[in-house]
């Protein structure tokens, strides 16, 4: 009888493992197949055990998802961890082992975001949905008007330069450089290793079926360099462009330190988590491999969709705001000079980030940050 019971328990455990692996396969992006690492194909008793494992091993990242694909925890190879908490299936808190915490409070359709450092409140903001909707409508109407008048403004646009701290923002990357295959997978790996990025190490994916269950290996792992190279080749996007985006969006290249306001493997390229409200985020795009897939695909799709656009072309930016600081005016529109630069403003519709100005009177962020990151790494896109 005892033997039958043990056999039954083994069967149940095996069934749970198979179900979790089958679920993981269903959320993996198309065409991503990575080999298993036998050394860590194991079931951990808890997320805390995963954290201790990564801290001692120091050459692997582990992401834990729940059964719906939402991130539960991510542990980077430098030992820094980020935990996600949900209330009624909606994100309520992101907590980092560095002492940073971000808390979300939902008041009707509005969202209040409080940022803490070691339990001390450092910033609090409330985002009003009605104001956001109004801004979206106004931007949409302006876009319609600008399209009809774009041709008549082209001559004037050719001389209307937009500069941020000496950077010419109208033409940030050429169309040919946008598609140039500048790096191989091995060169990407060498770059990540040189920068001591957490992305130099593989990402292992685990599934936690419920809050108190043991995380189970999902059946696949990810080599970031191979993943970047694969989708760069598939969608004809410059790998350097992807690497710059990873740094611009989540600081995943040049830093090994993570906080909820900074690094995140599961939202690496910012795809699907647009805006301030987590209720609007698309969790089918979360996960590092998904992020590279959907972020790179967005670059490709937007580029192809602009084939009939004539340049220079007027683009509304910076949430419709014009900001004047130290005698310099940063307008709420820009005339882009080619498709590639136009795509960058579709992906990130900012020359600078108004939030940085609002918080500490800093001019930065947006596509200015994109250019600064690029120049910090290379002198050429080729």
C-alpha cells in the first residue's frame, strides 16, 4: 500500500511538471528554441532558494512566471532581485532587493504611483486617465491636420533644425544603418561580456503555479546574445539598435544594478508596457525573448509602413508639451528627415522626457538618451 501511494505521488509530481512545461511552451515566442542546461534543470522549493542559488552561482539569470505569464520574480546574475505582487490579478507592488519599492494604487480610472527607497517615500504621482485621454484625442486631431498640410510645410521644414544639447534630432540614424547587420551573435556576446551586463549570462525560465507552490523549470532557457542576433536577422534590424534600446529602456547593458524604476528582464525593450497604468500592459509580450521579438518586429513593421511617406515629415512629440529651459525652447513637434528616424519617434515619441524636467529640471531622456547611449558605445552604426 505504501509503495502504491509513493507511486501515485510520483505520478502527480510528474504530471504537474509536464503541465508547467506545456504551459511554458505555449507562451514562448515563435521560432525561439534554446537548449536546456542540465545543471539547473531542477525544481526549487521556493523563490528564496532561487535567489540564494543565483547569488552563489553568479552566472545565470532566472525569471519566474505565474500560470498566466505574469512575472512573479526575476533574479539577475549579480544577485539583485525584483519581486512583483498582484492584488485581484492587477499589479500592486514591485520590490527590489536594493531597497527600492514602487506601489500602485488604483482610484477609479486613475493611478497613484509611490516610489520608496528603504521605506522612505521619495516620489508620489497621480496620473489622471481623463487628462490622458484628452491629450490623446488632441494629438490625434493634430496628426490629421498635419498630414494634409505636410507637403506645403516641407520647404520650411528643411531649415527647421531641432537640437538638444548639440545633438541634431531630425536625423538620428540613416535608413541603411537601421537595417545593417553590424554584429554576429558571438560579437554581441563579447560586447555584453565586456560591459559586464547581466545579459552576458543565460536566462532560465521557471513557472510557479500558485503563490505557495514550488517553482518548476519551464523547459527552455535563453541566451540573450543568440536571441538578439536571431531576431535582428529575421527582421533585418541592426543589432546595435536593439542593444541601444535595451539600455535606453531598462538599463540592461551598462549596469548590473536593478530597481523597479530601472532594470527589468521581463520588459526589456518596453514593448507592451506603454504608459503608466499596469492594467493596460500586455503580458503576452512580457519575458526577455518576447520583448526582443515584439520590439524588433515593431521596428520592422513601422519601417515598412512608412514606405510611401515623403520627408521631411512633421511628427508630434513630448506629450504635446513645449518646454523652455535656460533660454532654450524644446518644441512639441519635429520634422524628421528619413524613415529610420521616424520609426524611432514612433517607438519613443519624445526628443526629451518631460517627466525628467518636471521632477528635477533635467533635460534628457527620450531619443536624446537613445543617441547618447549609442555614442557612448560606438562611433558608427556599421
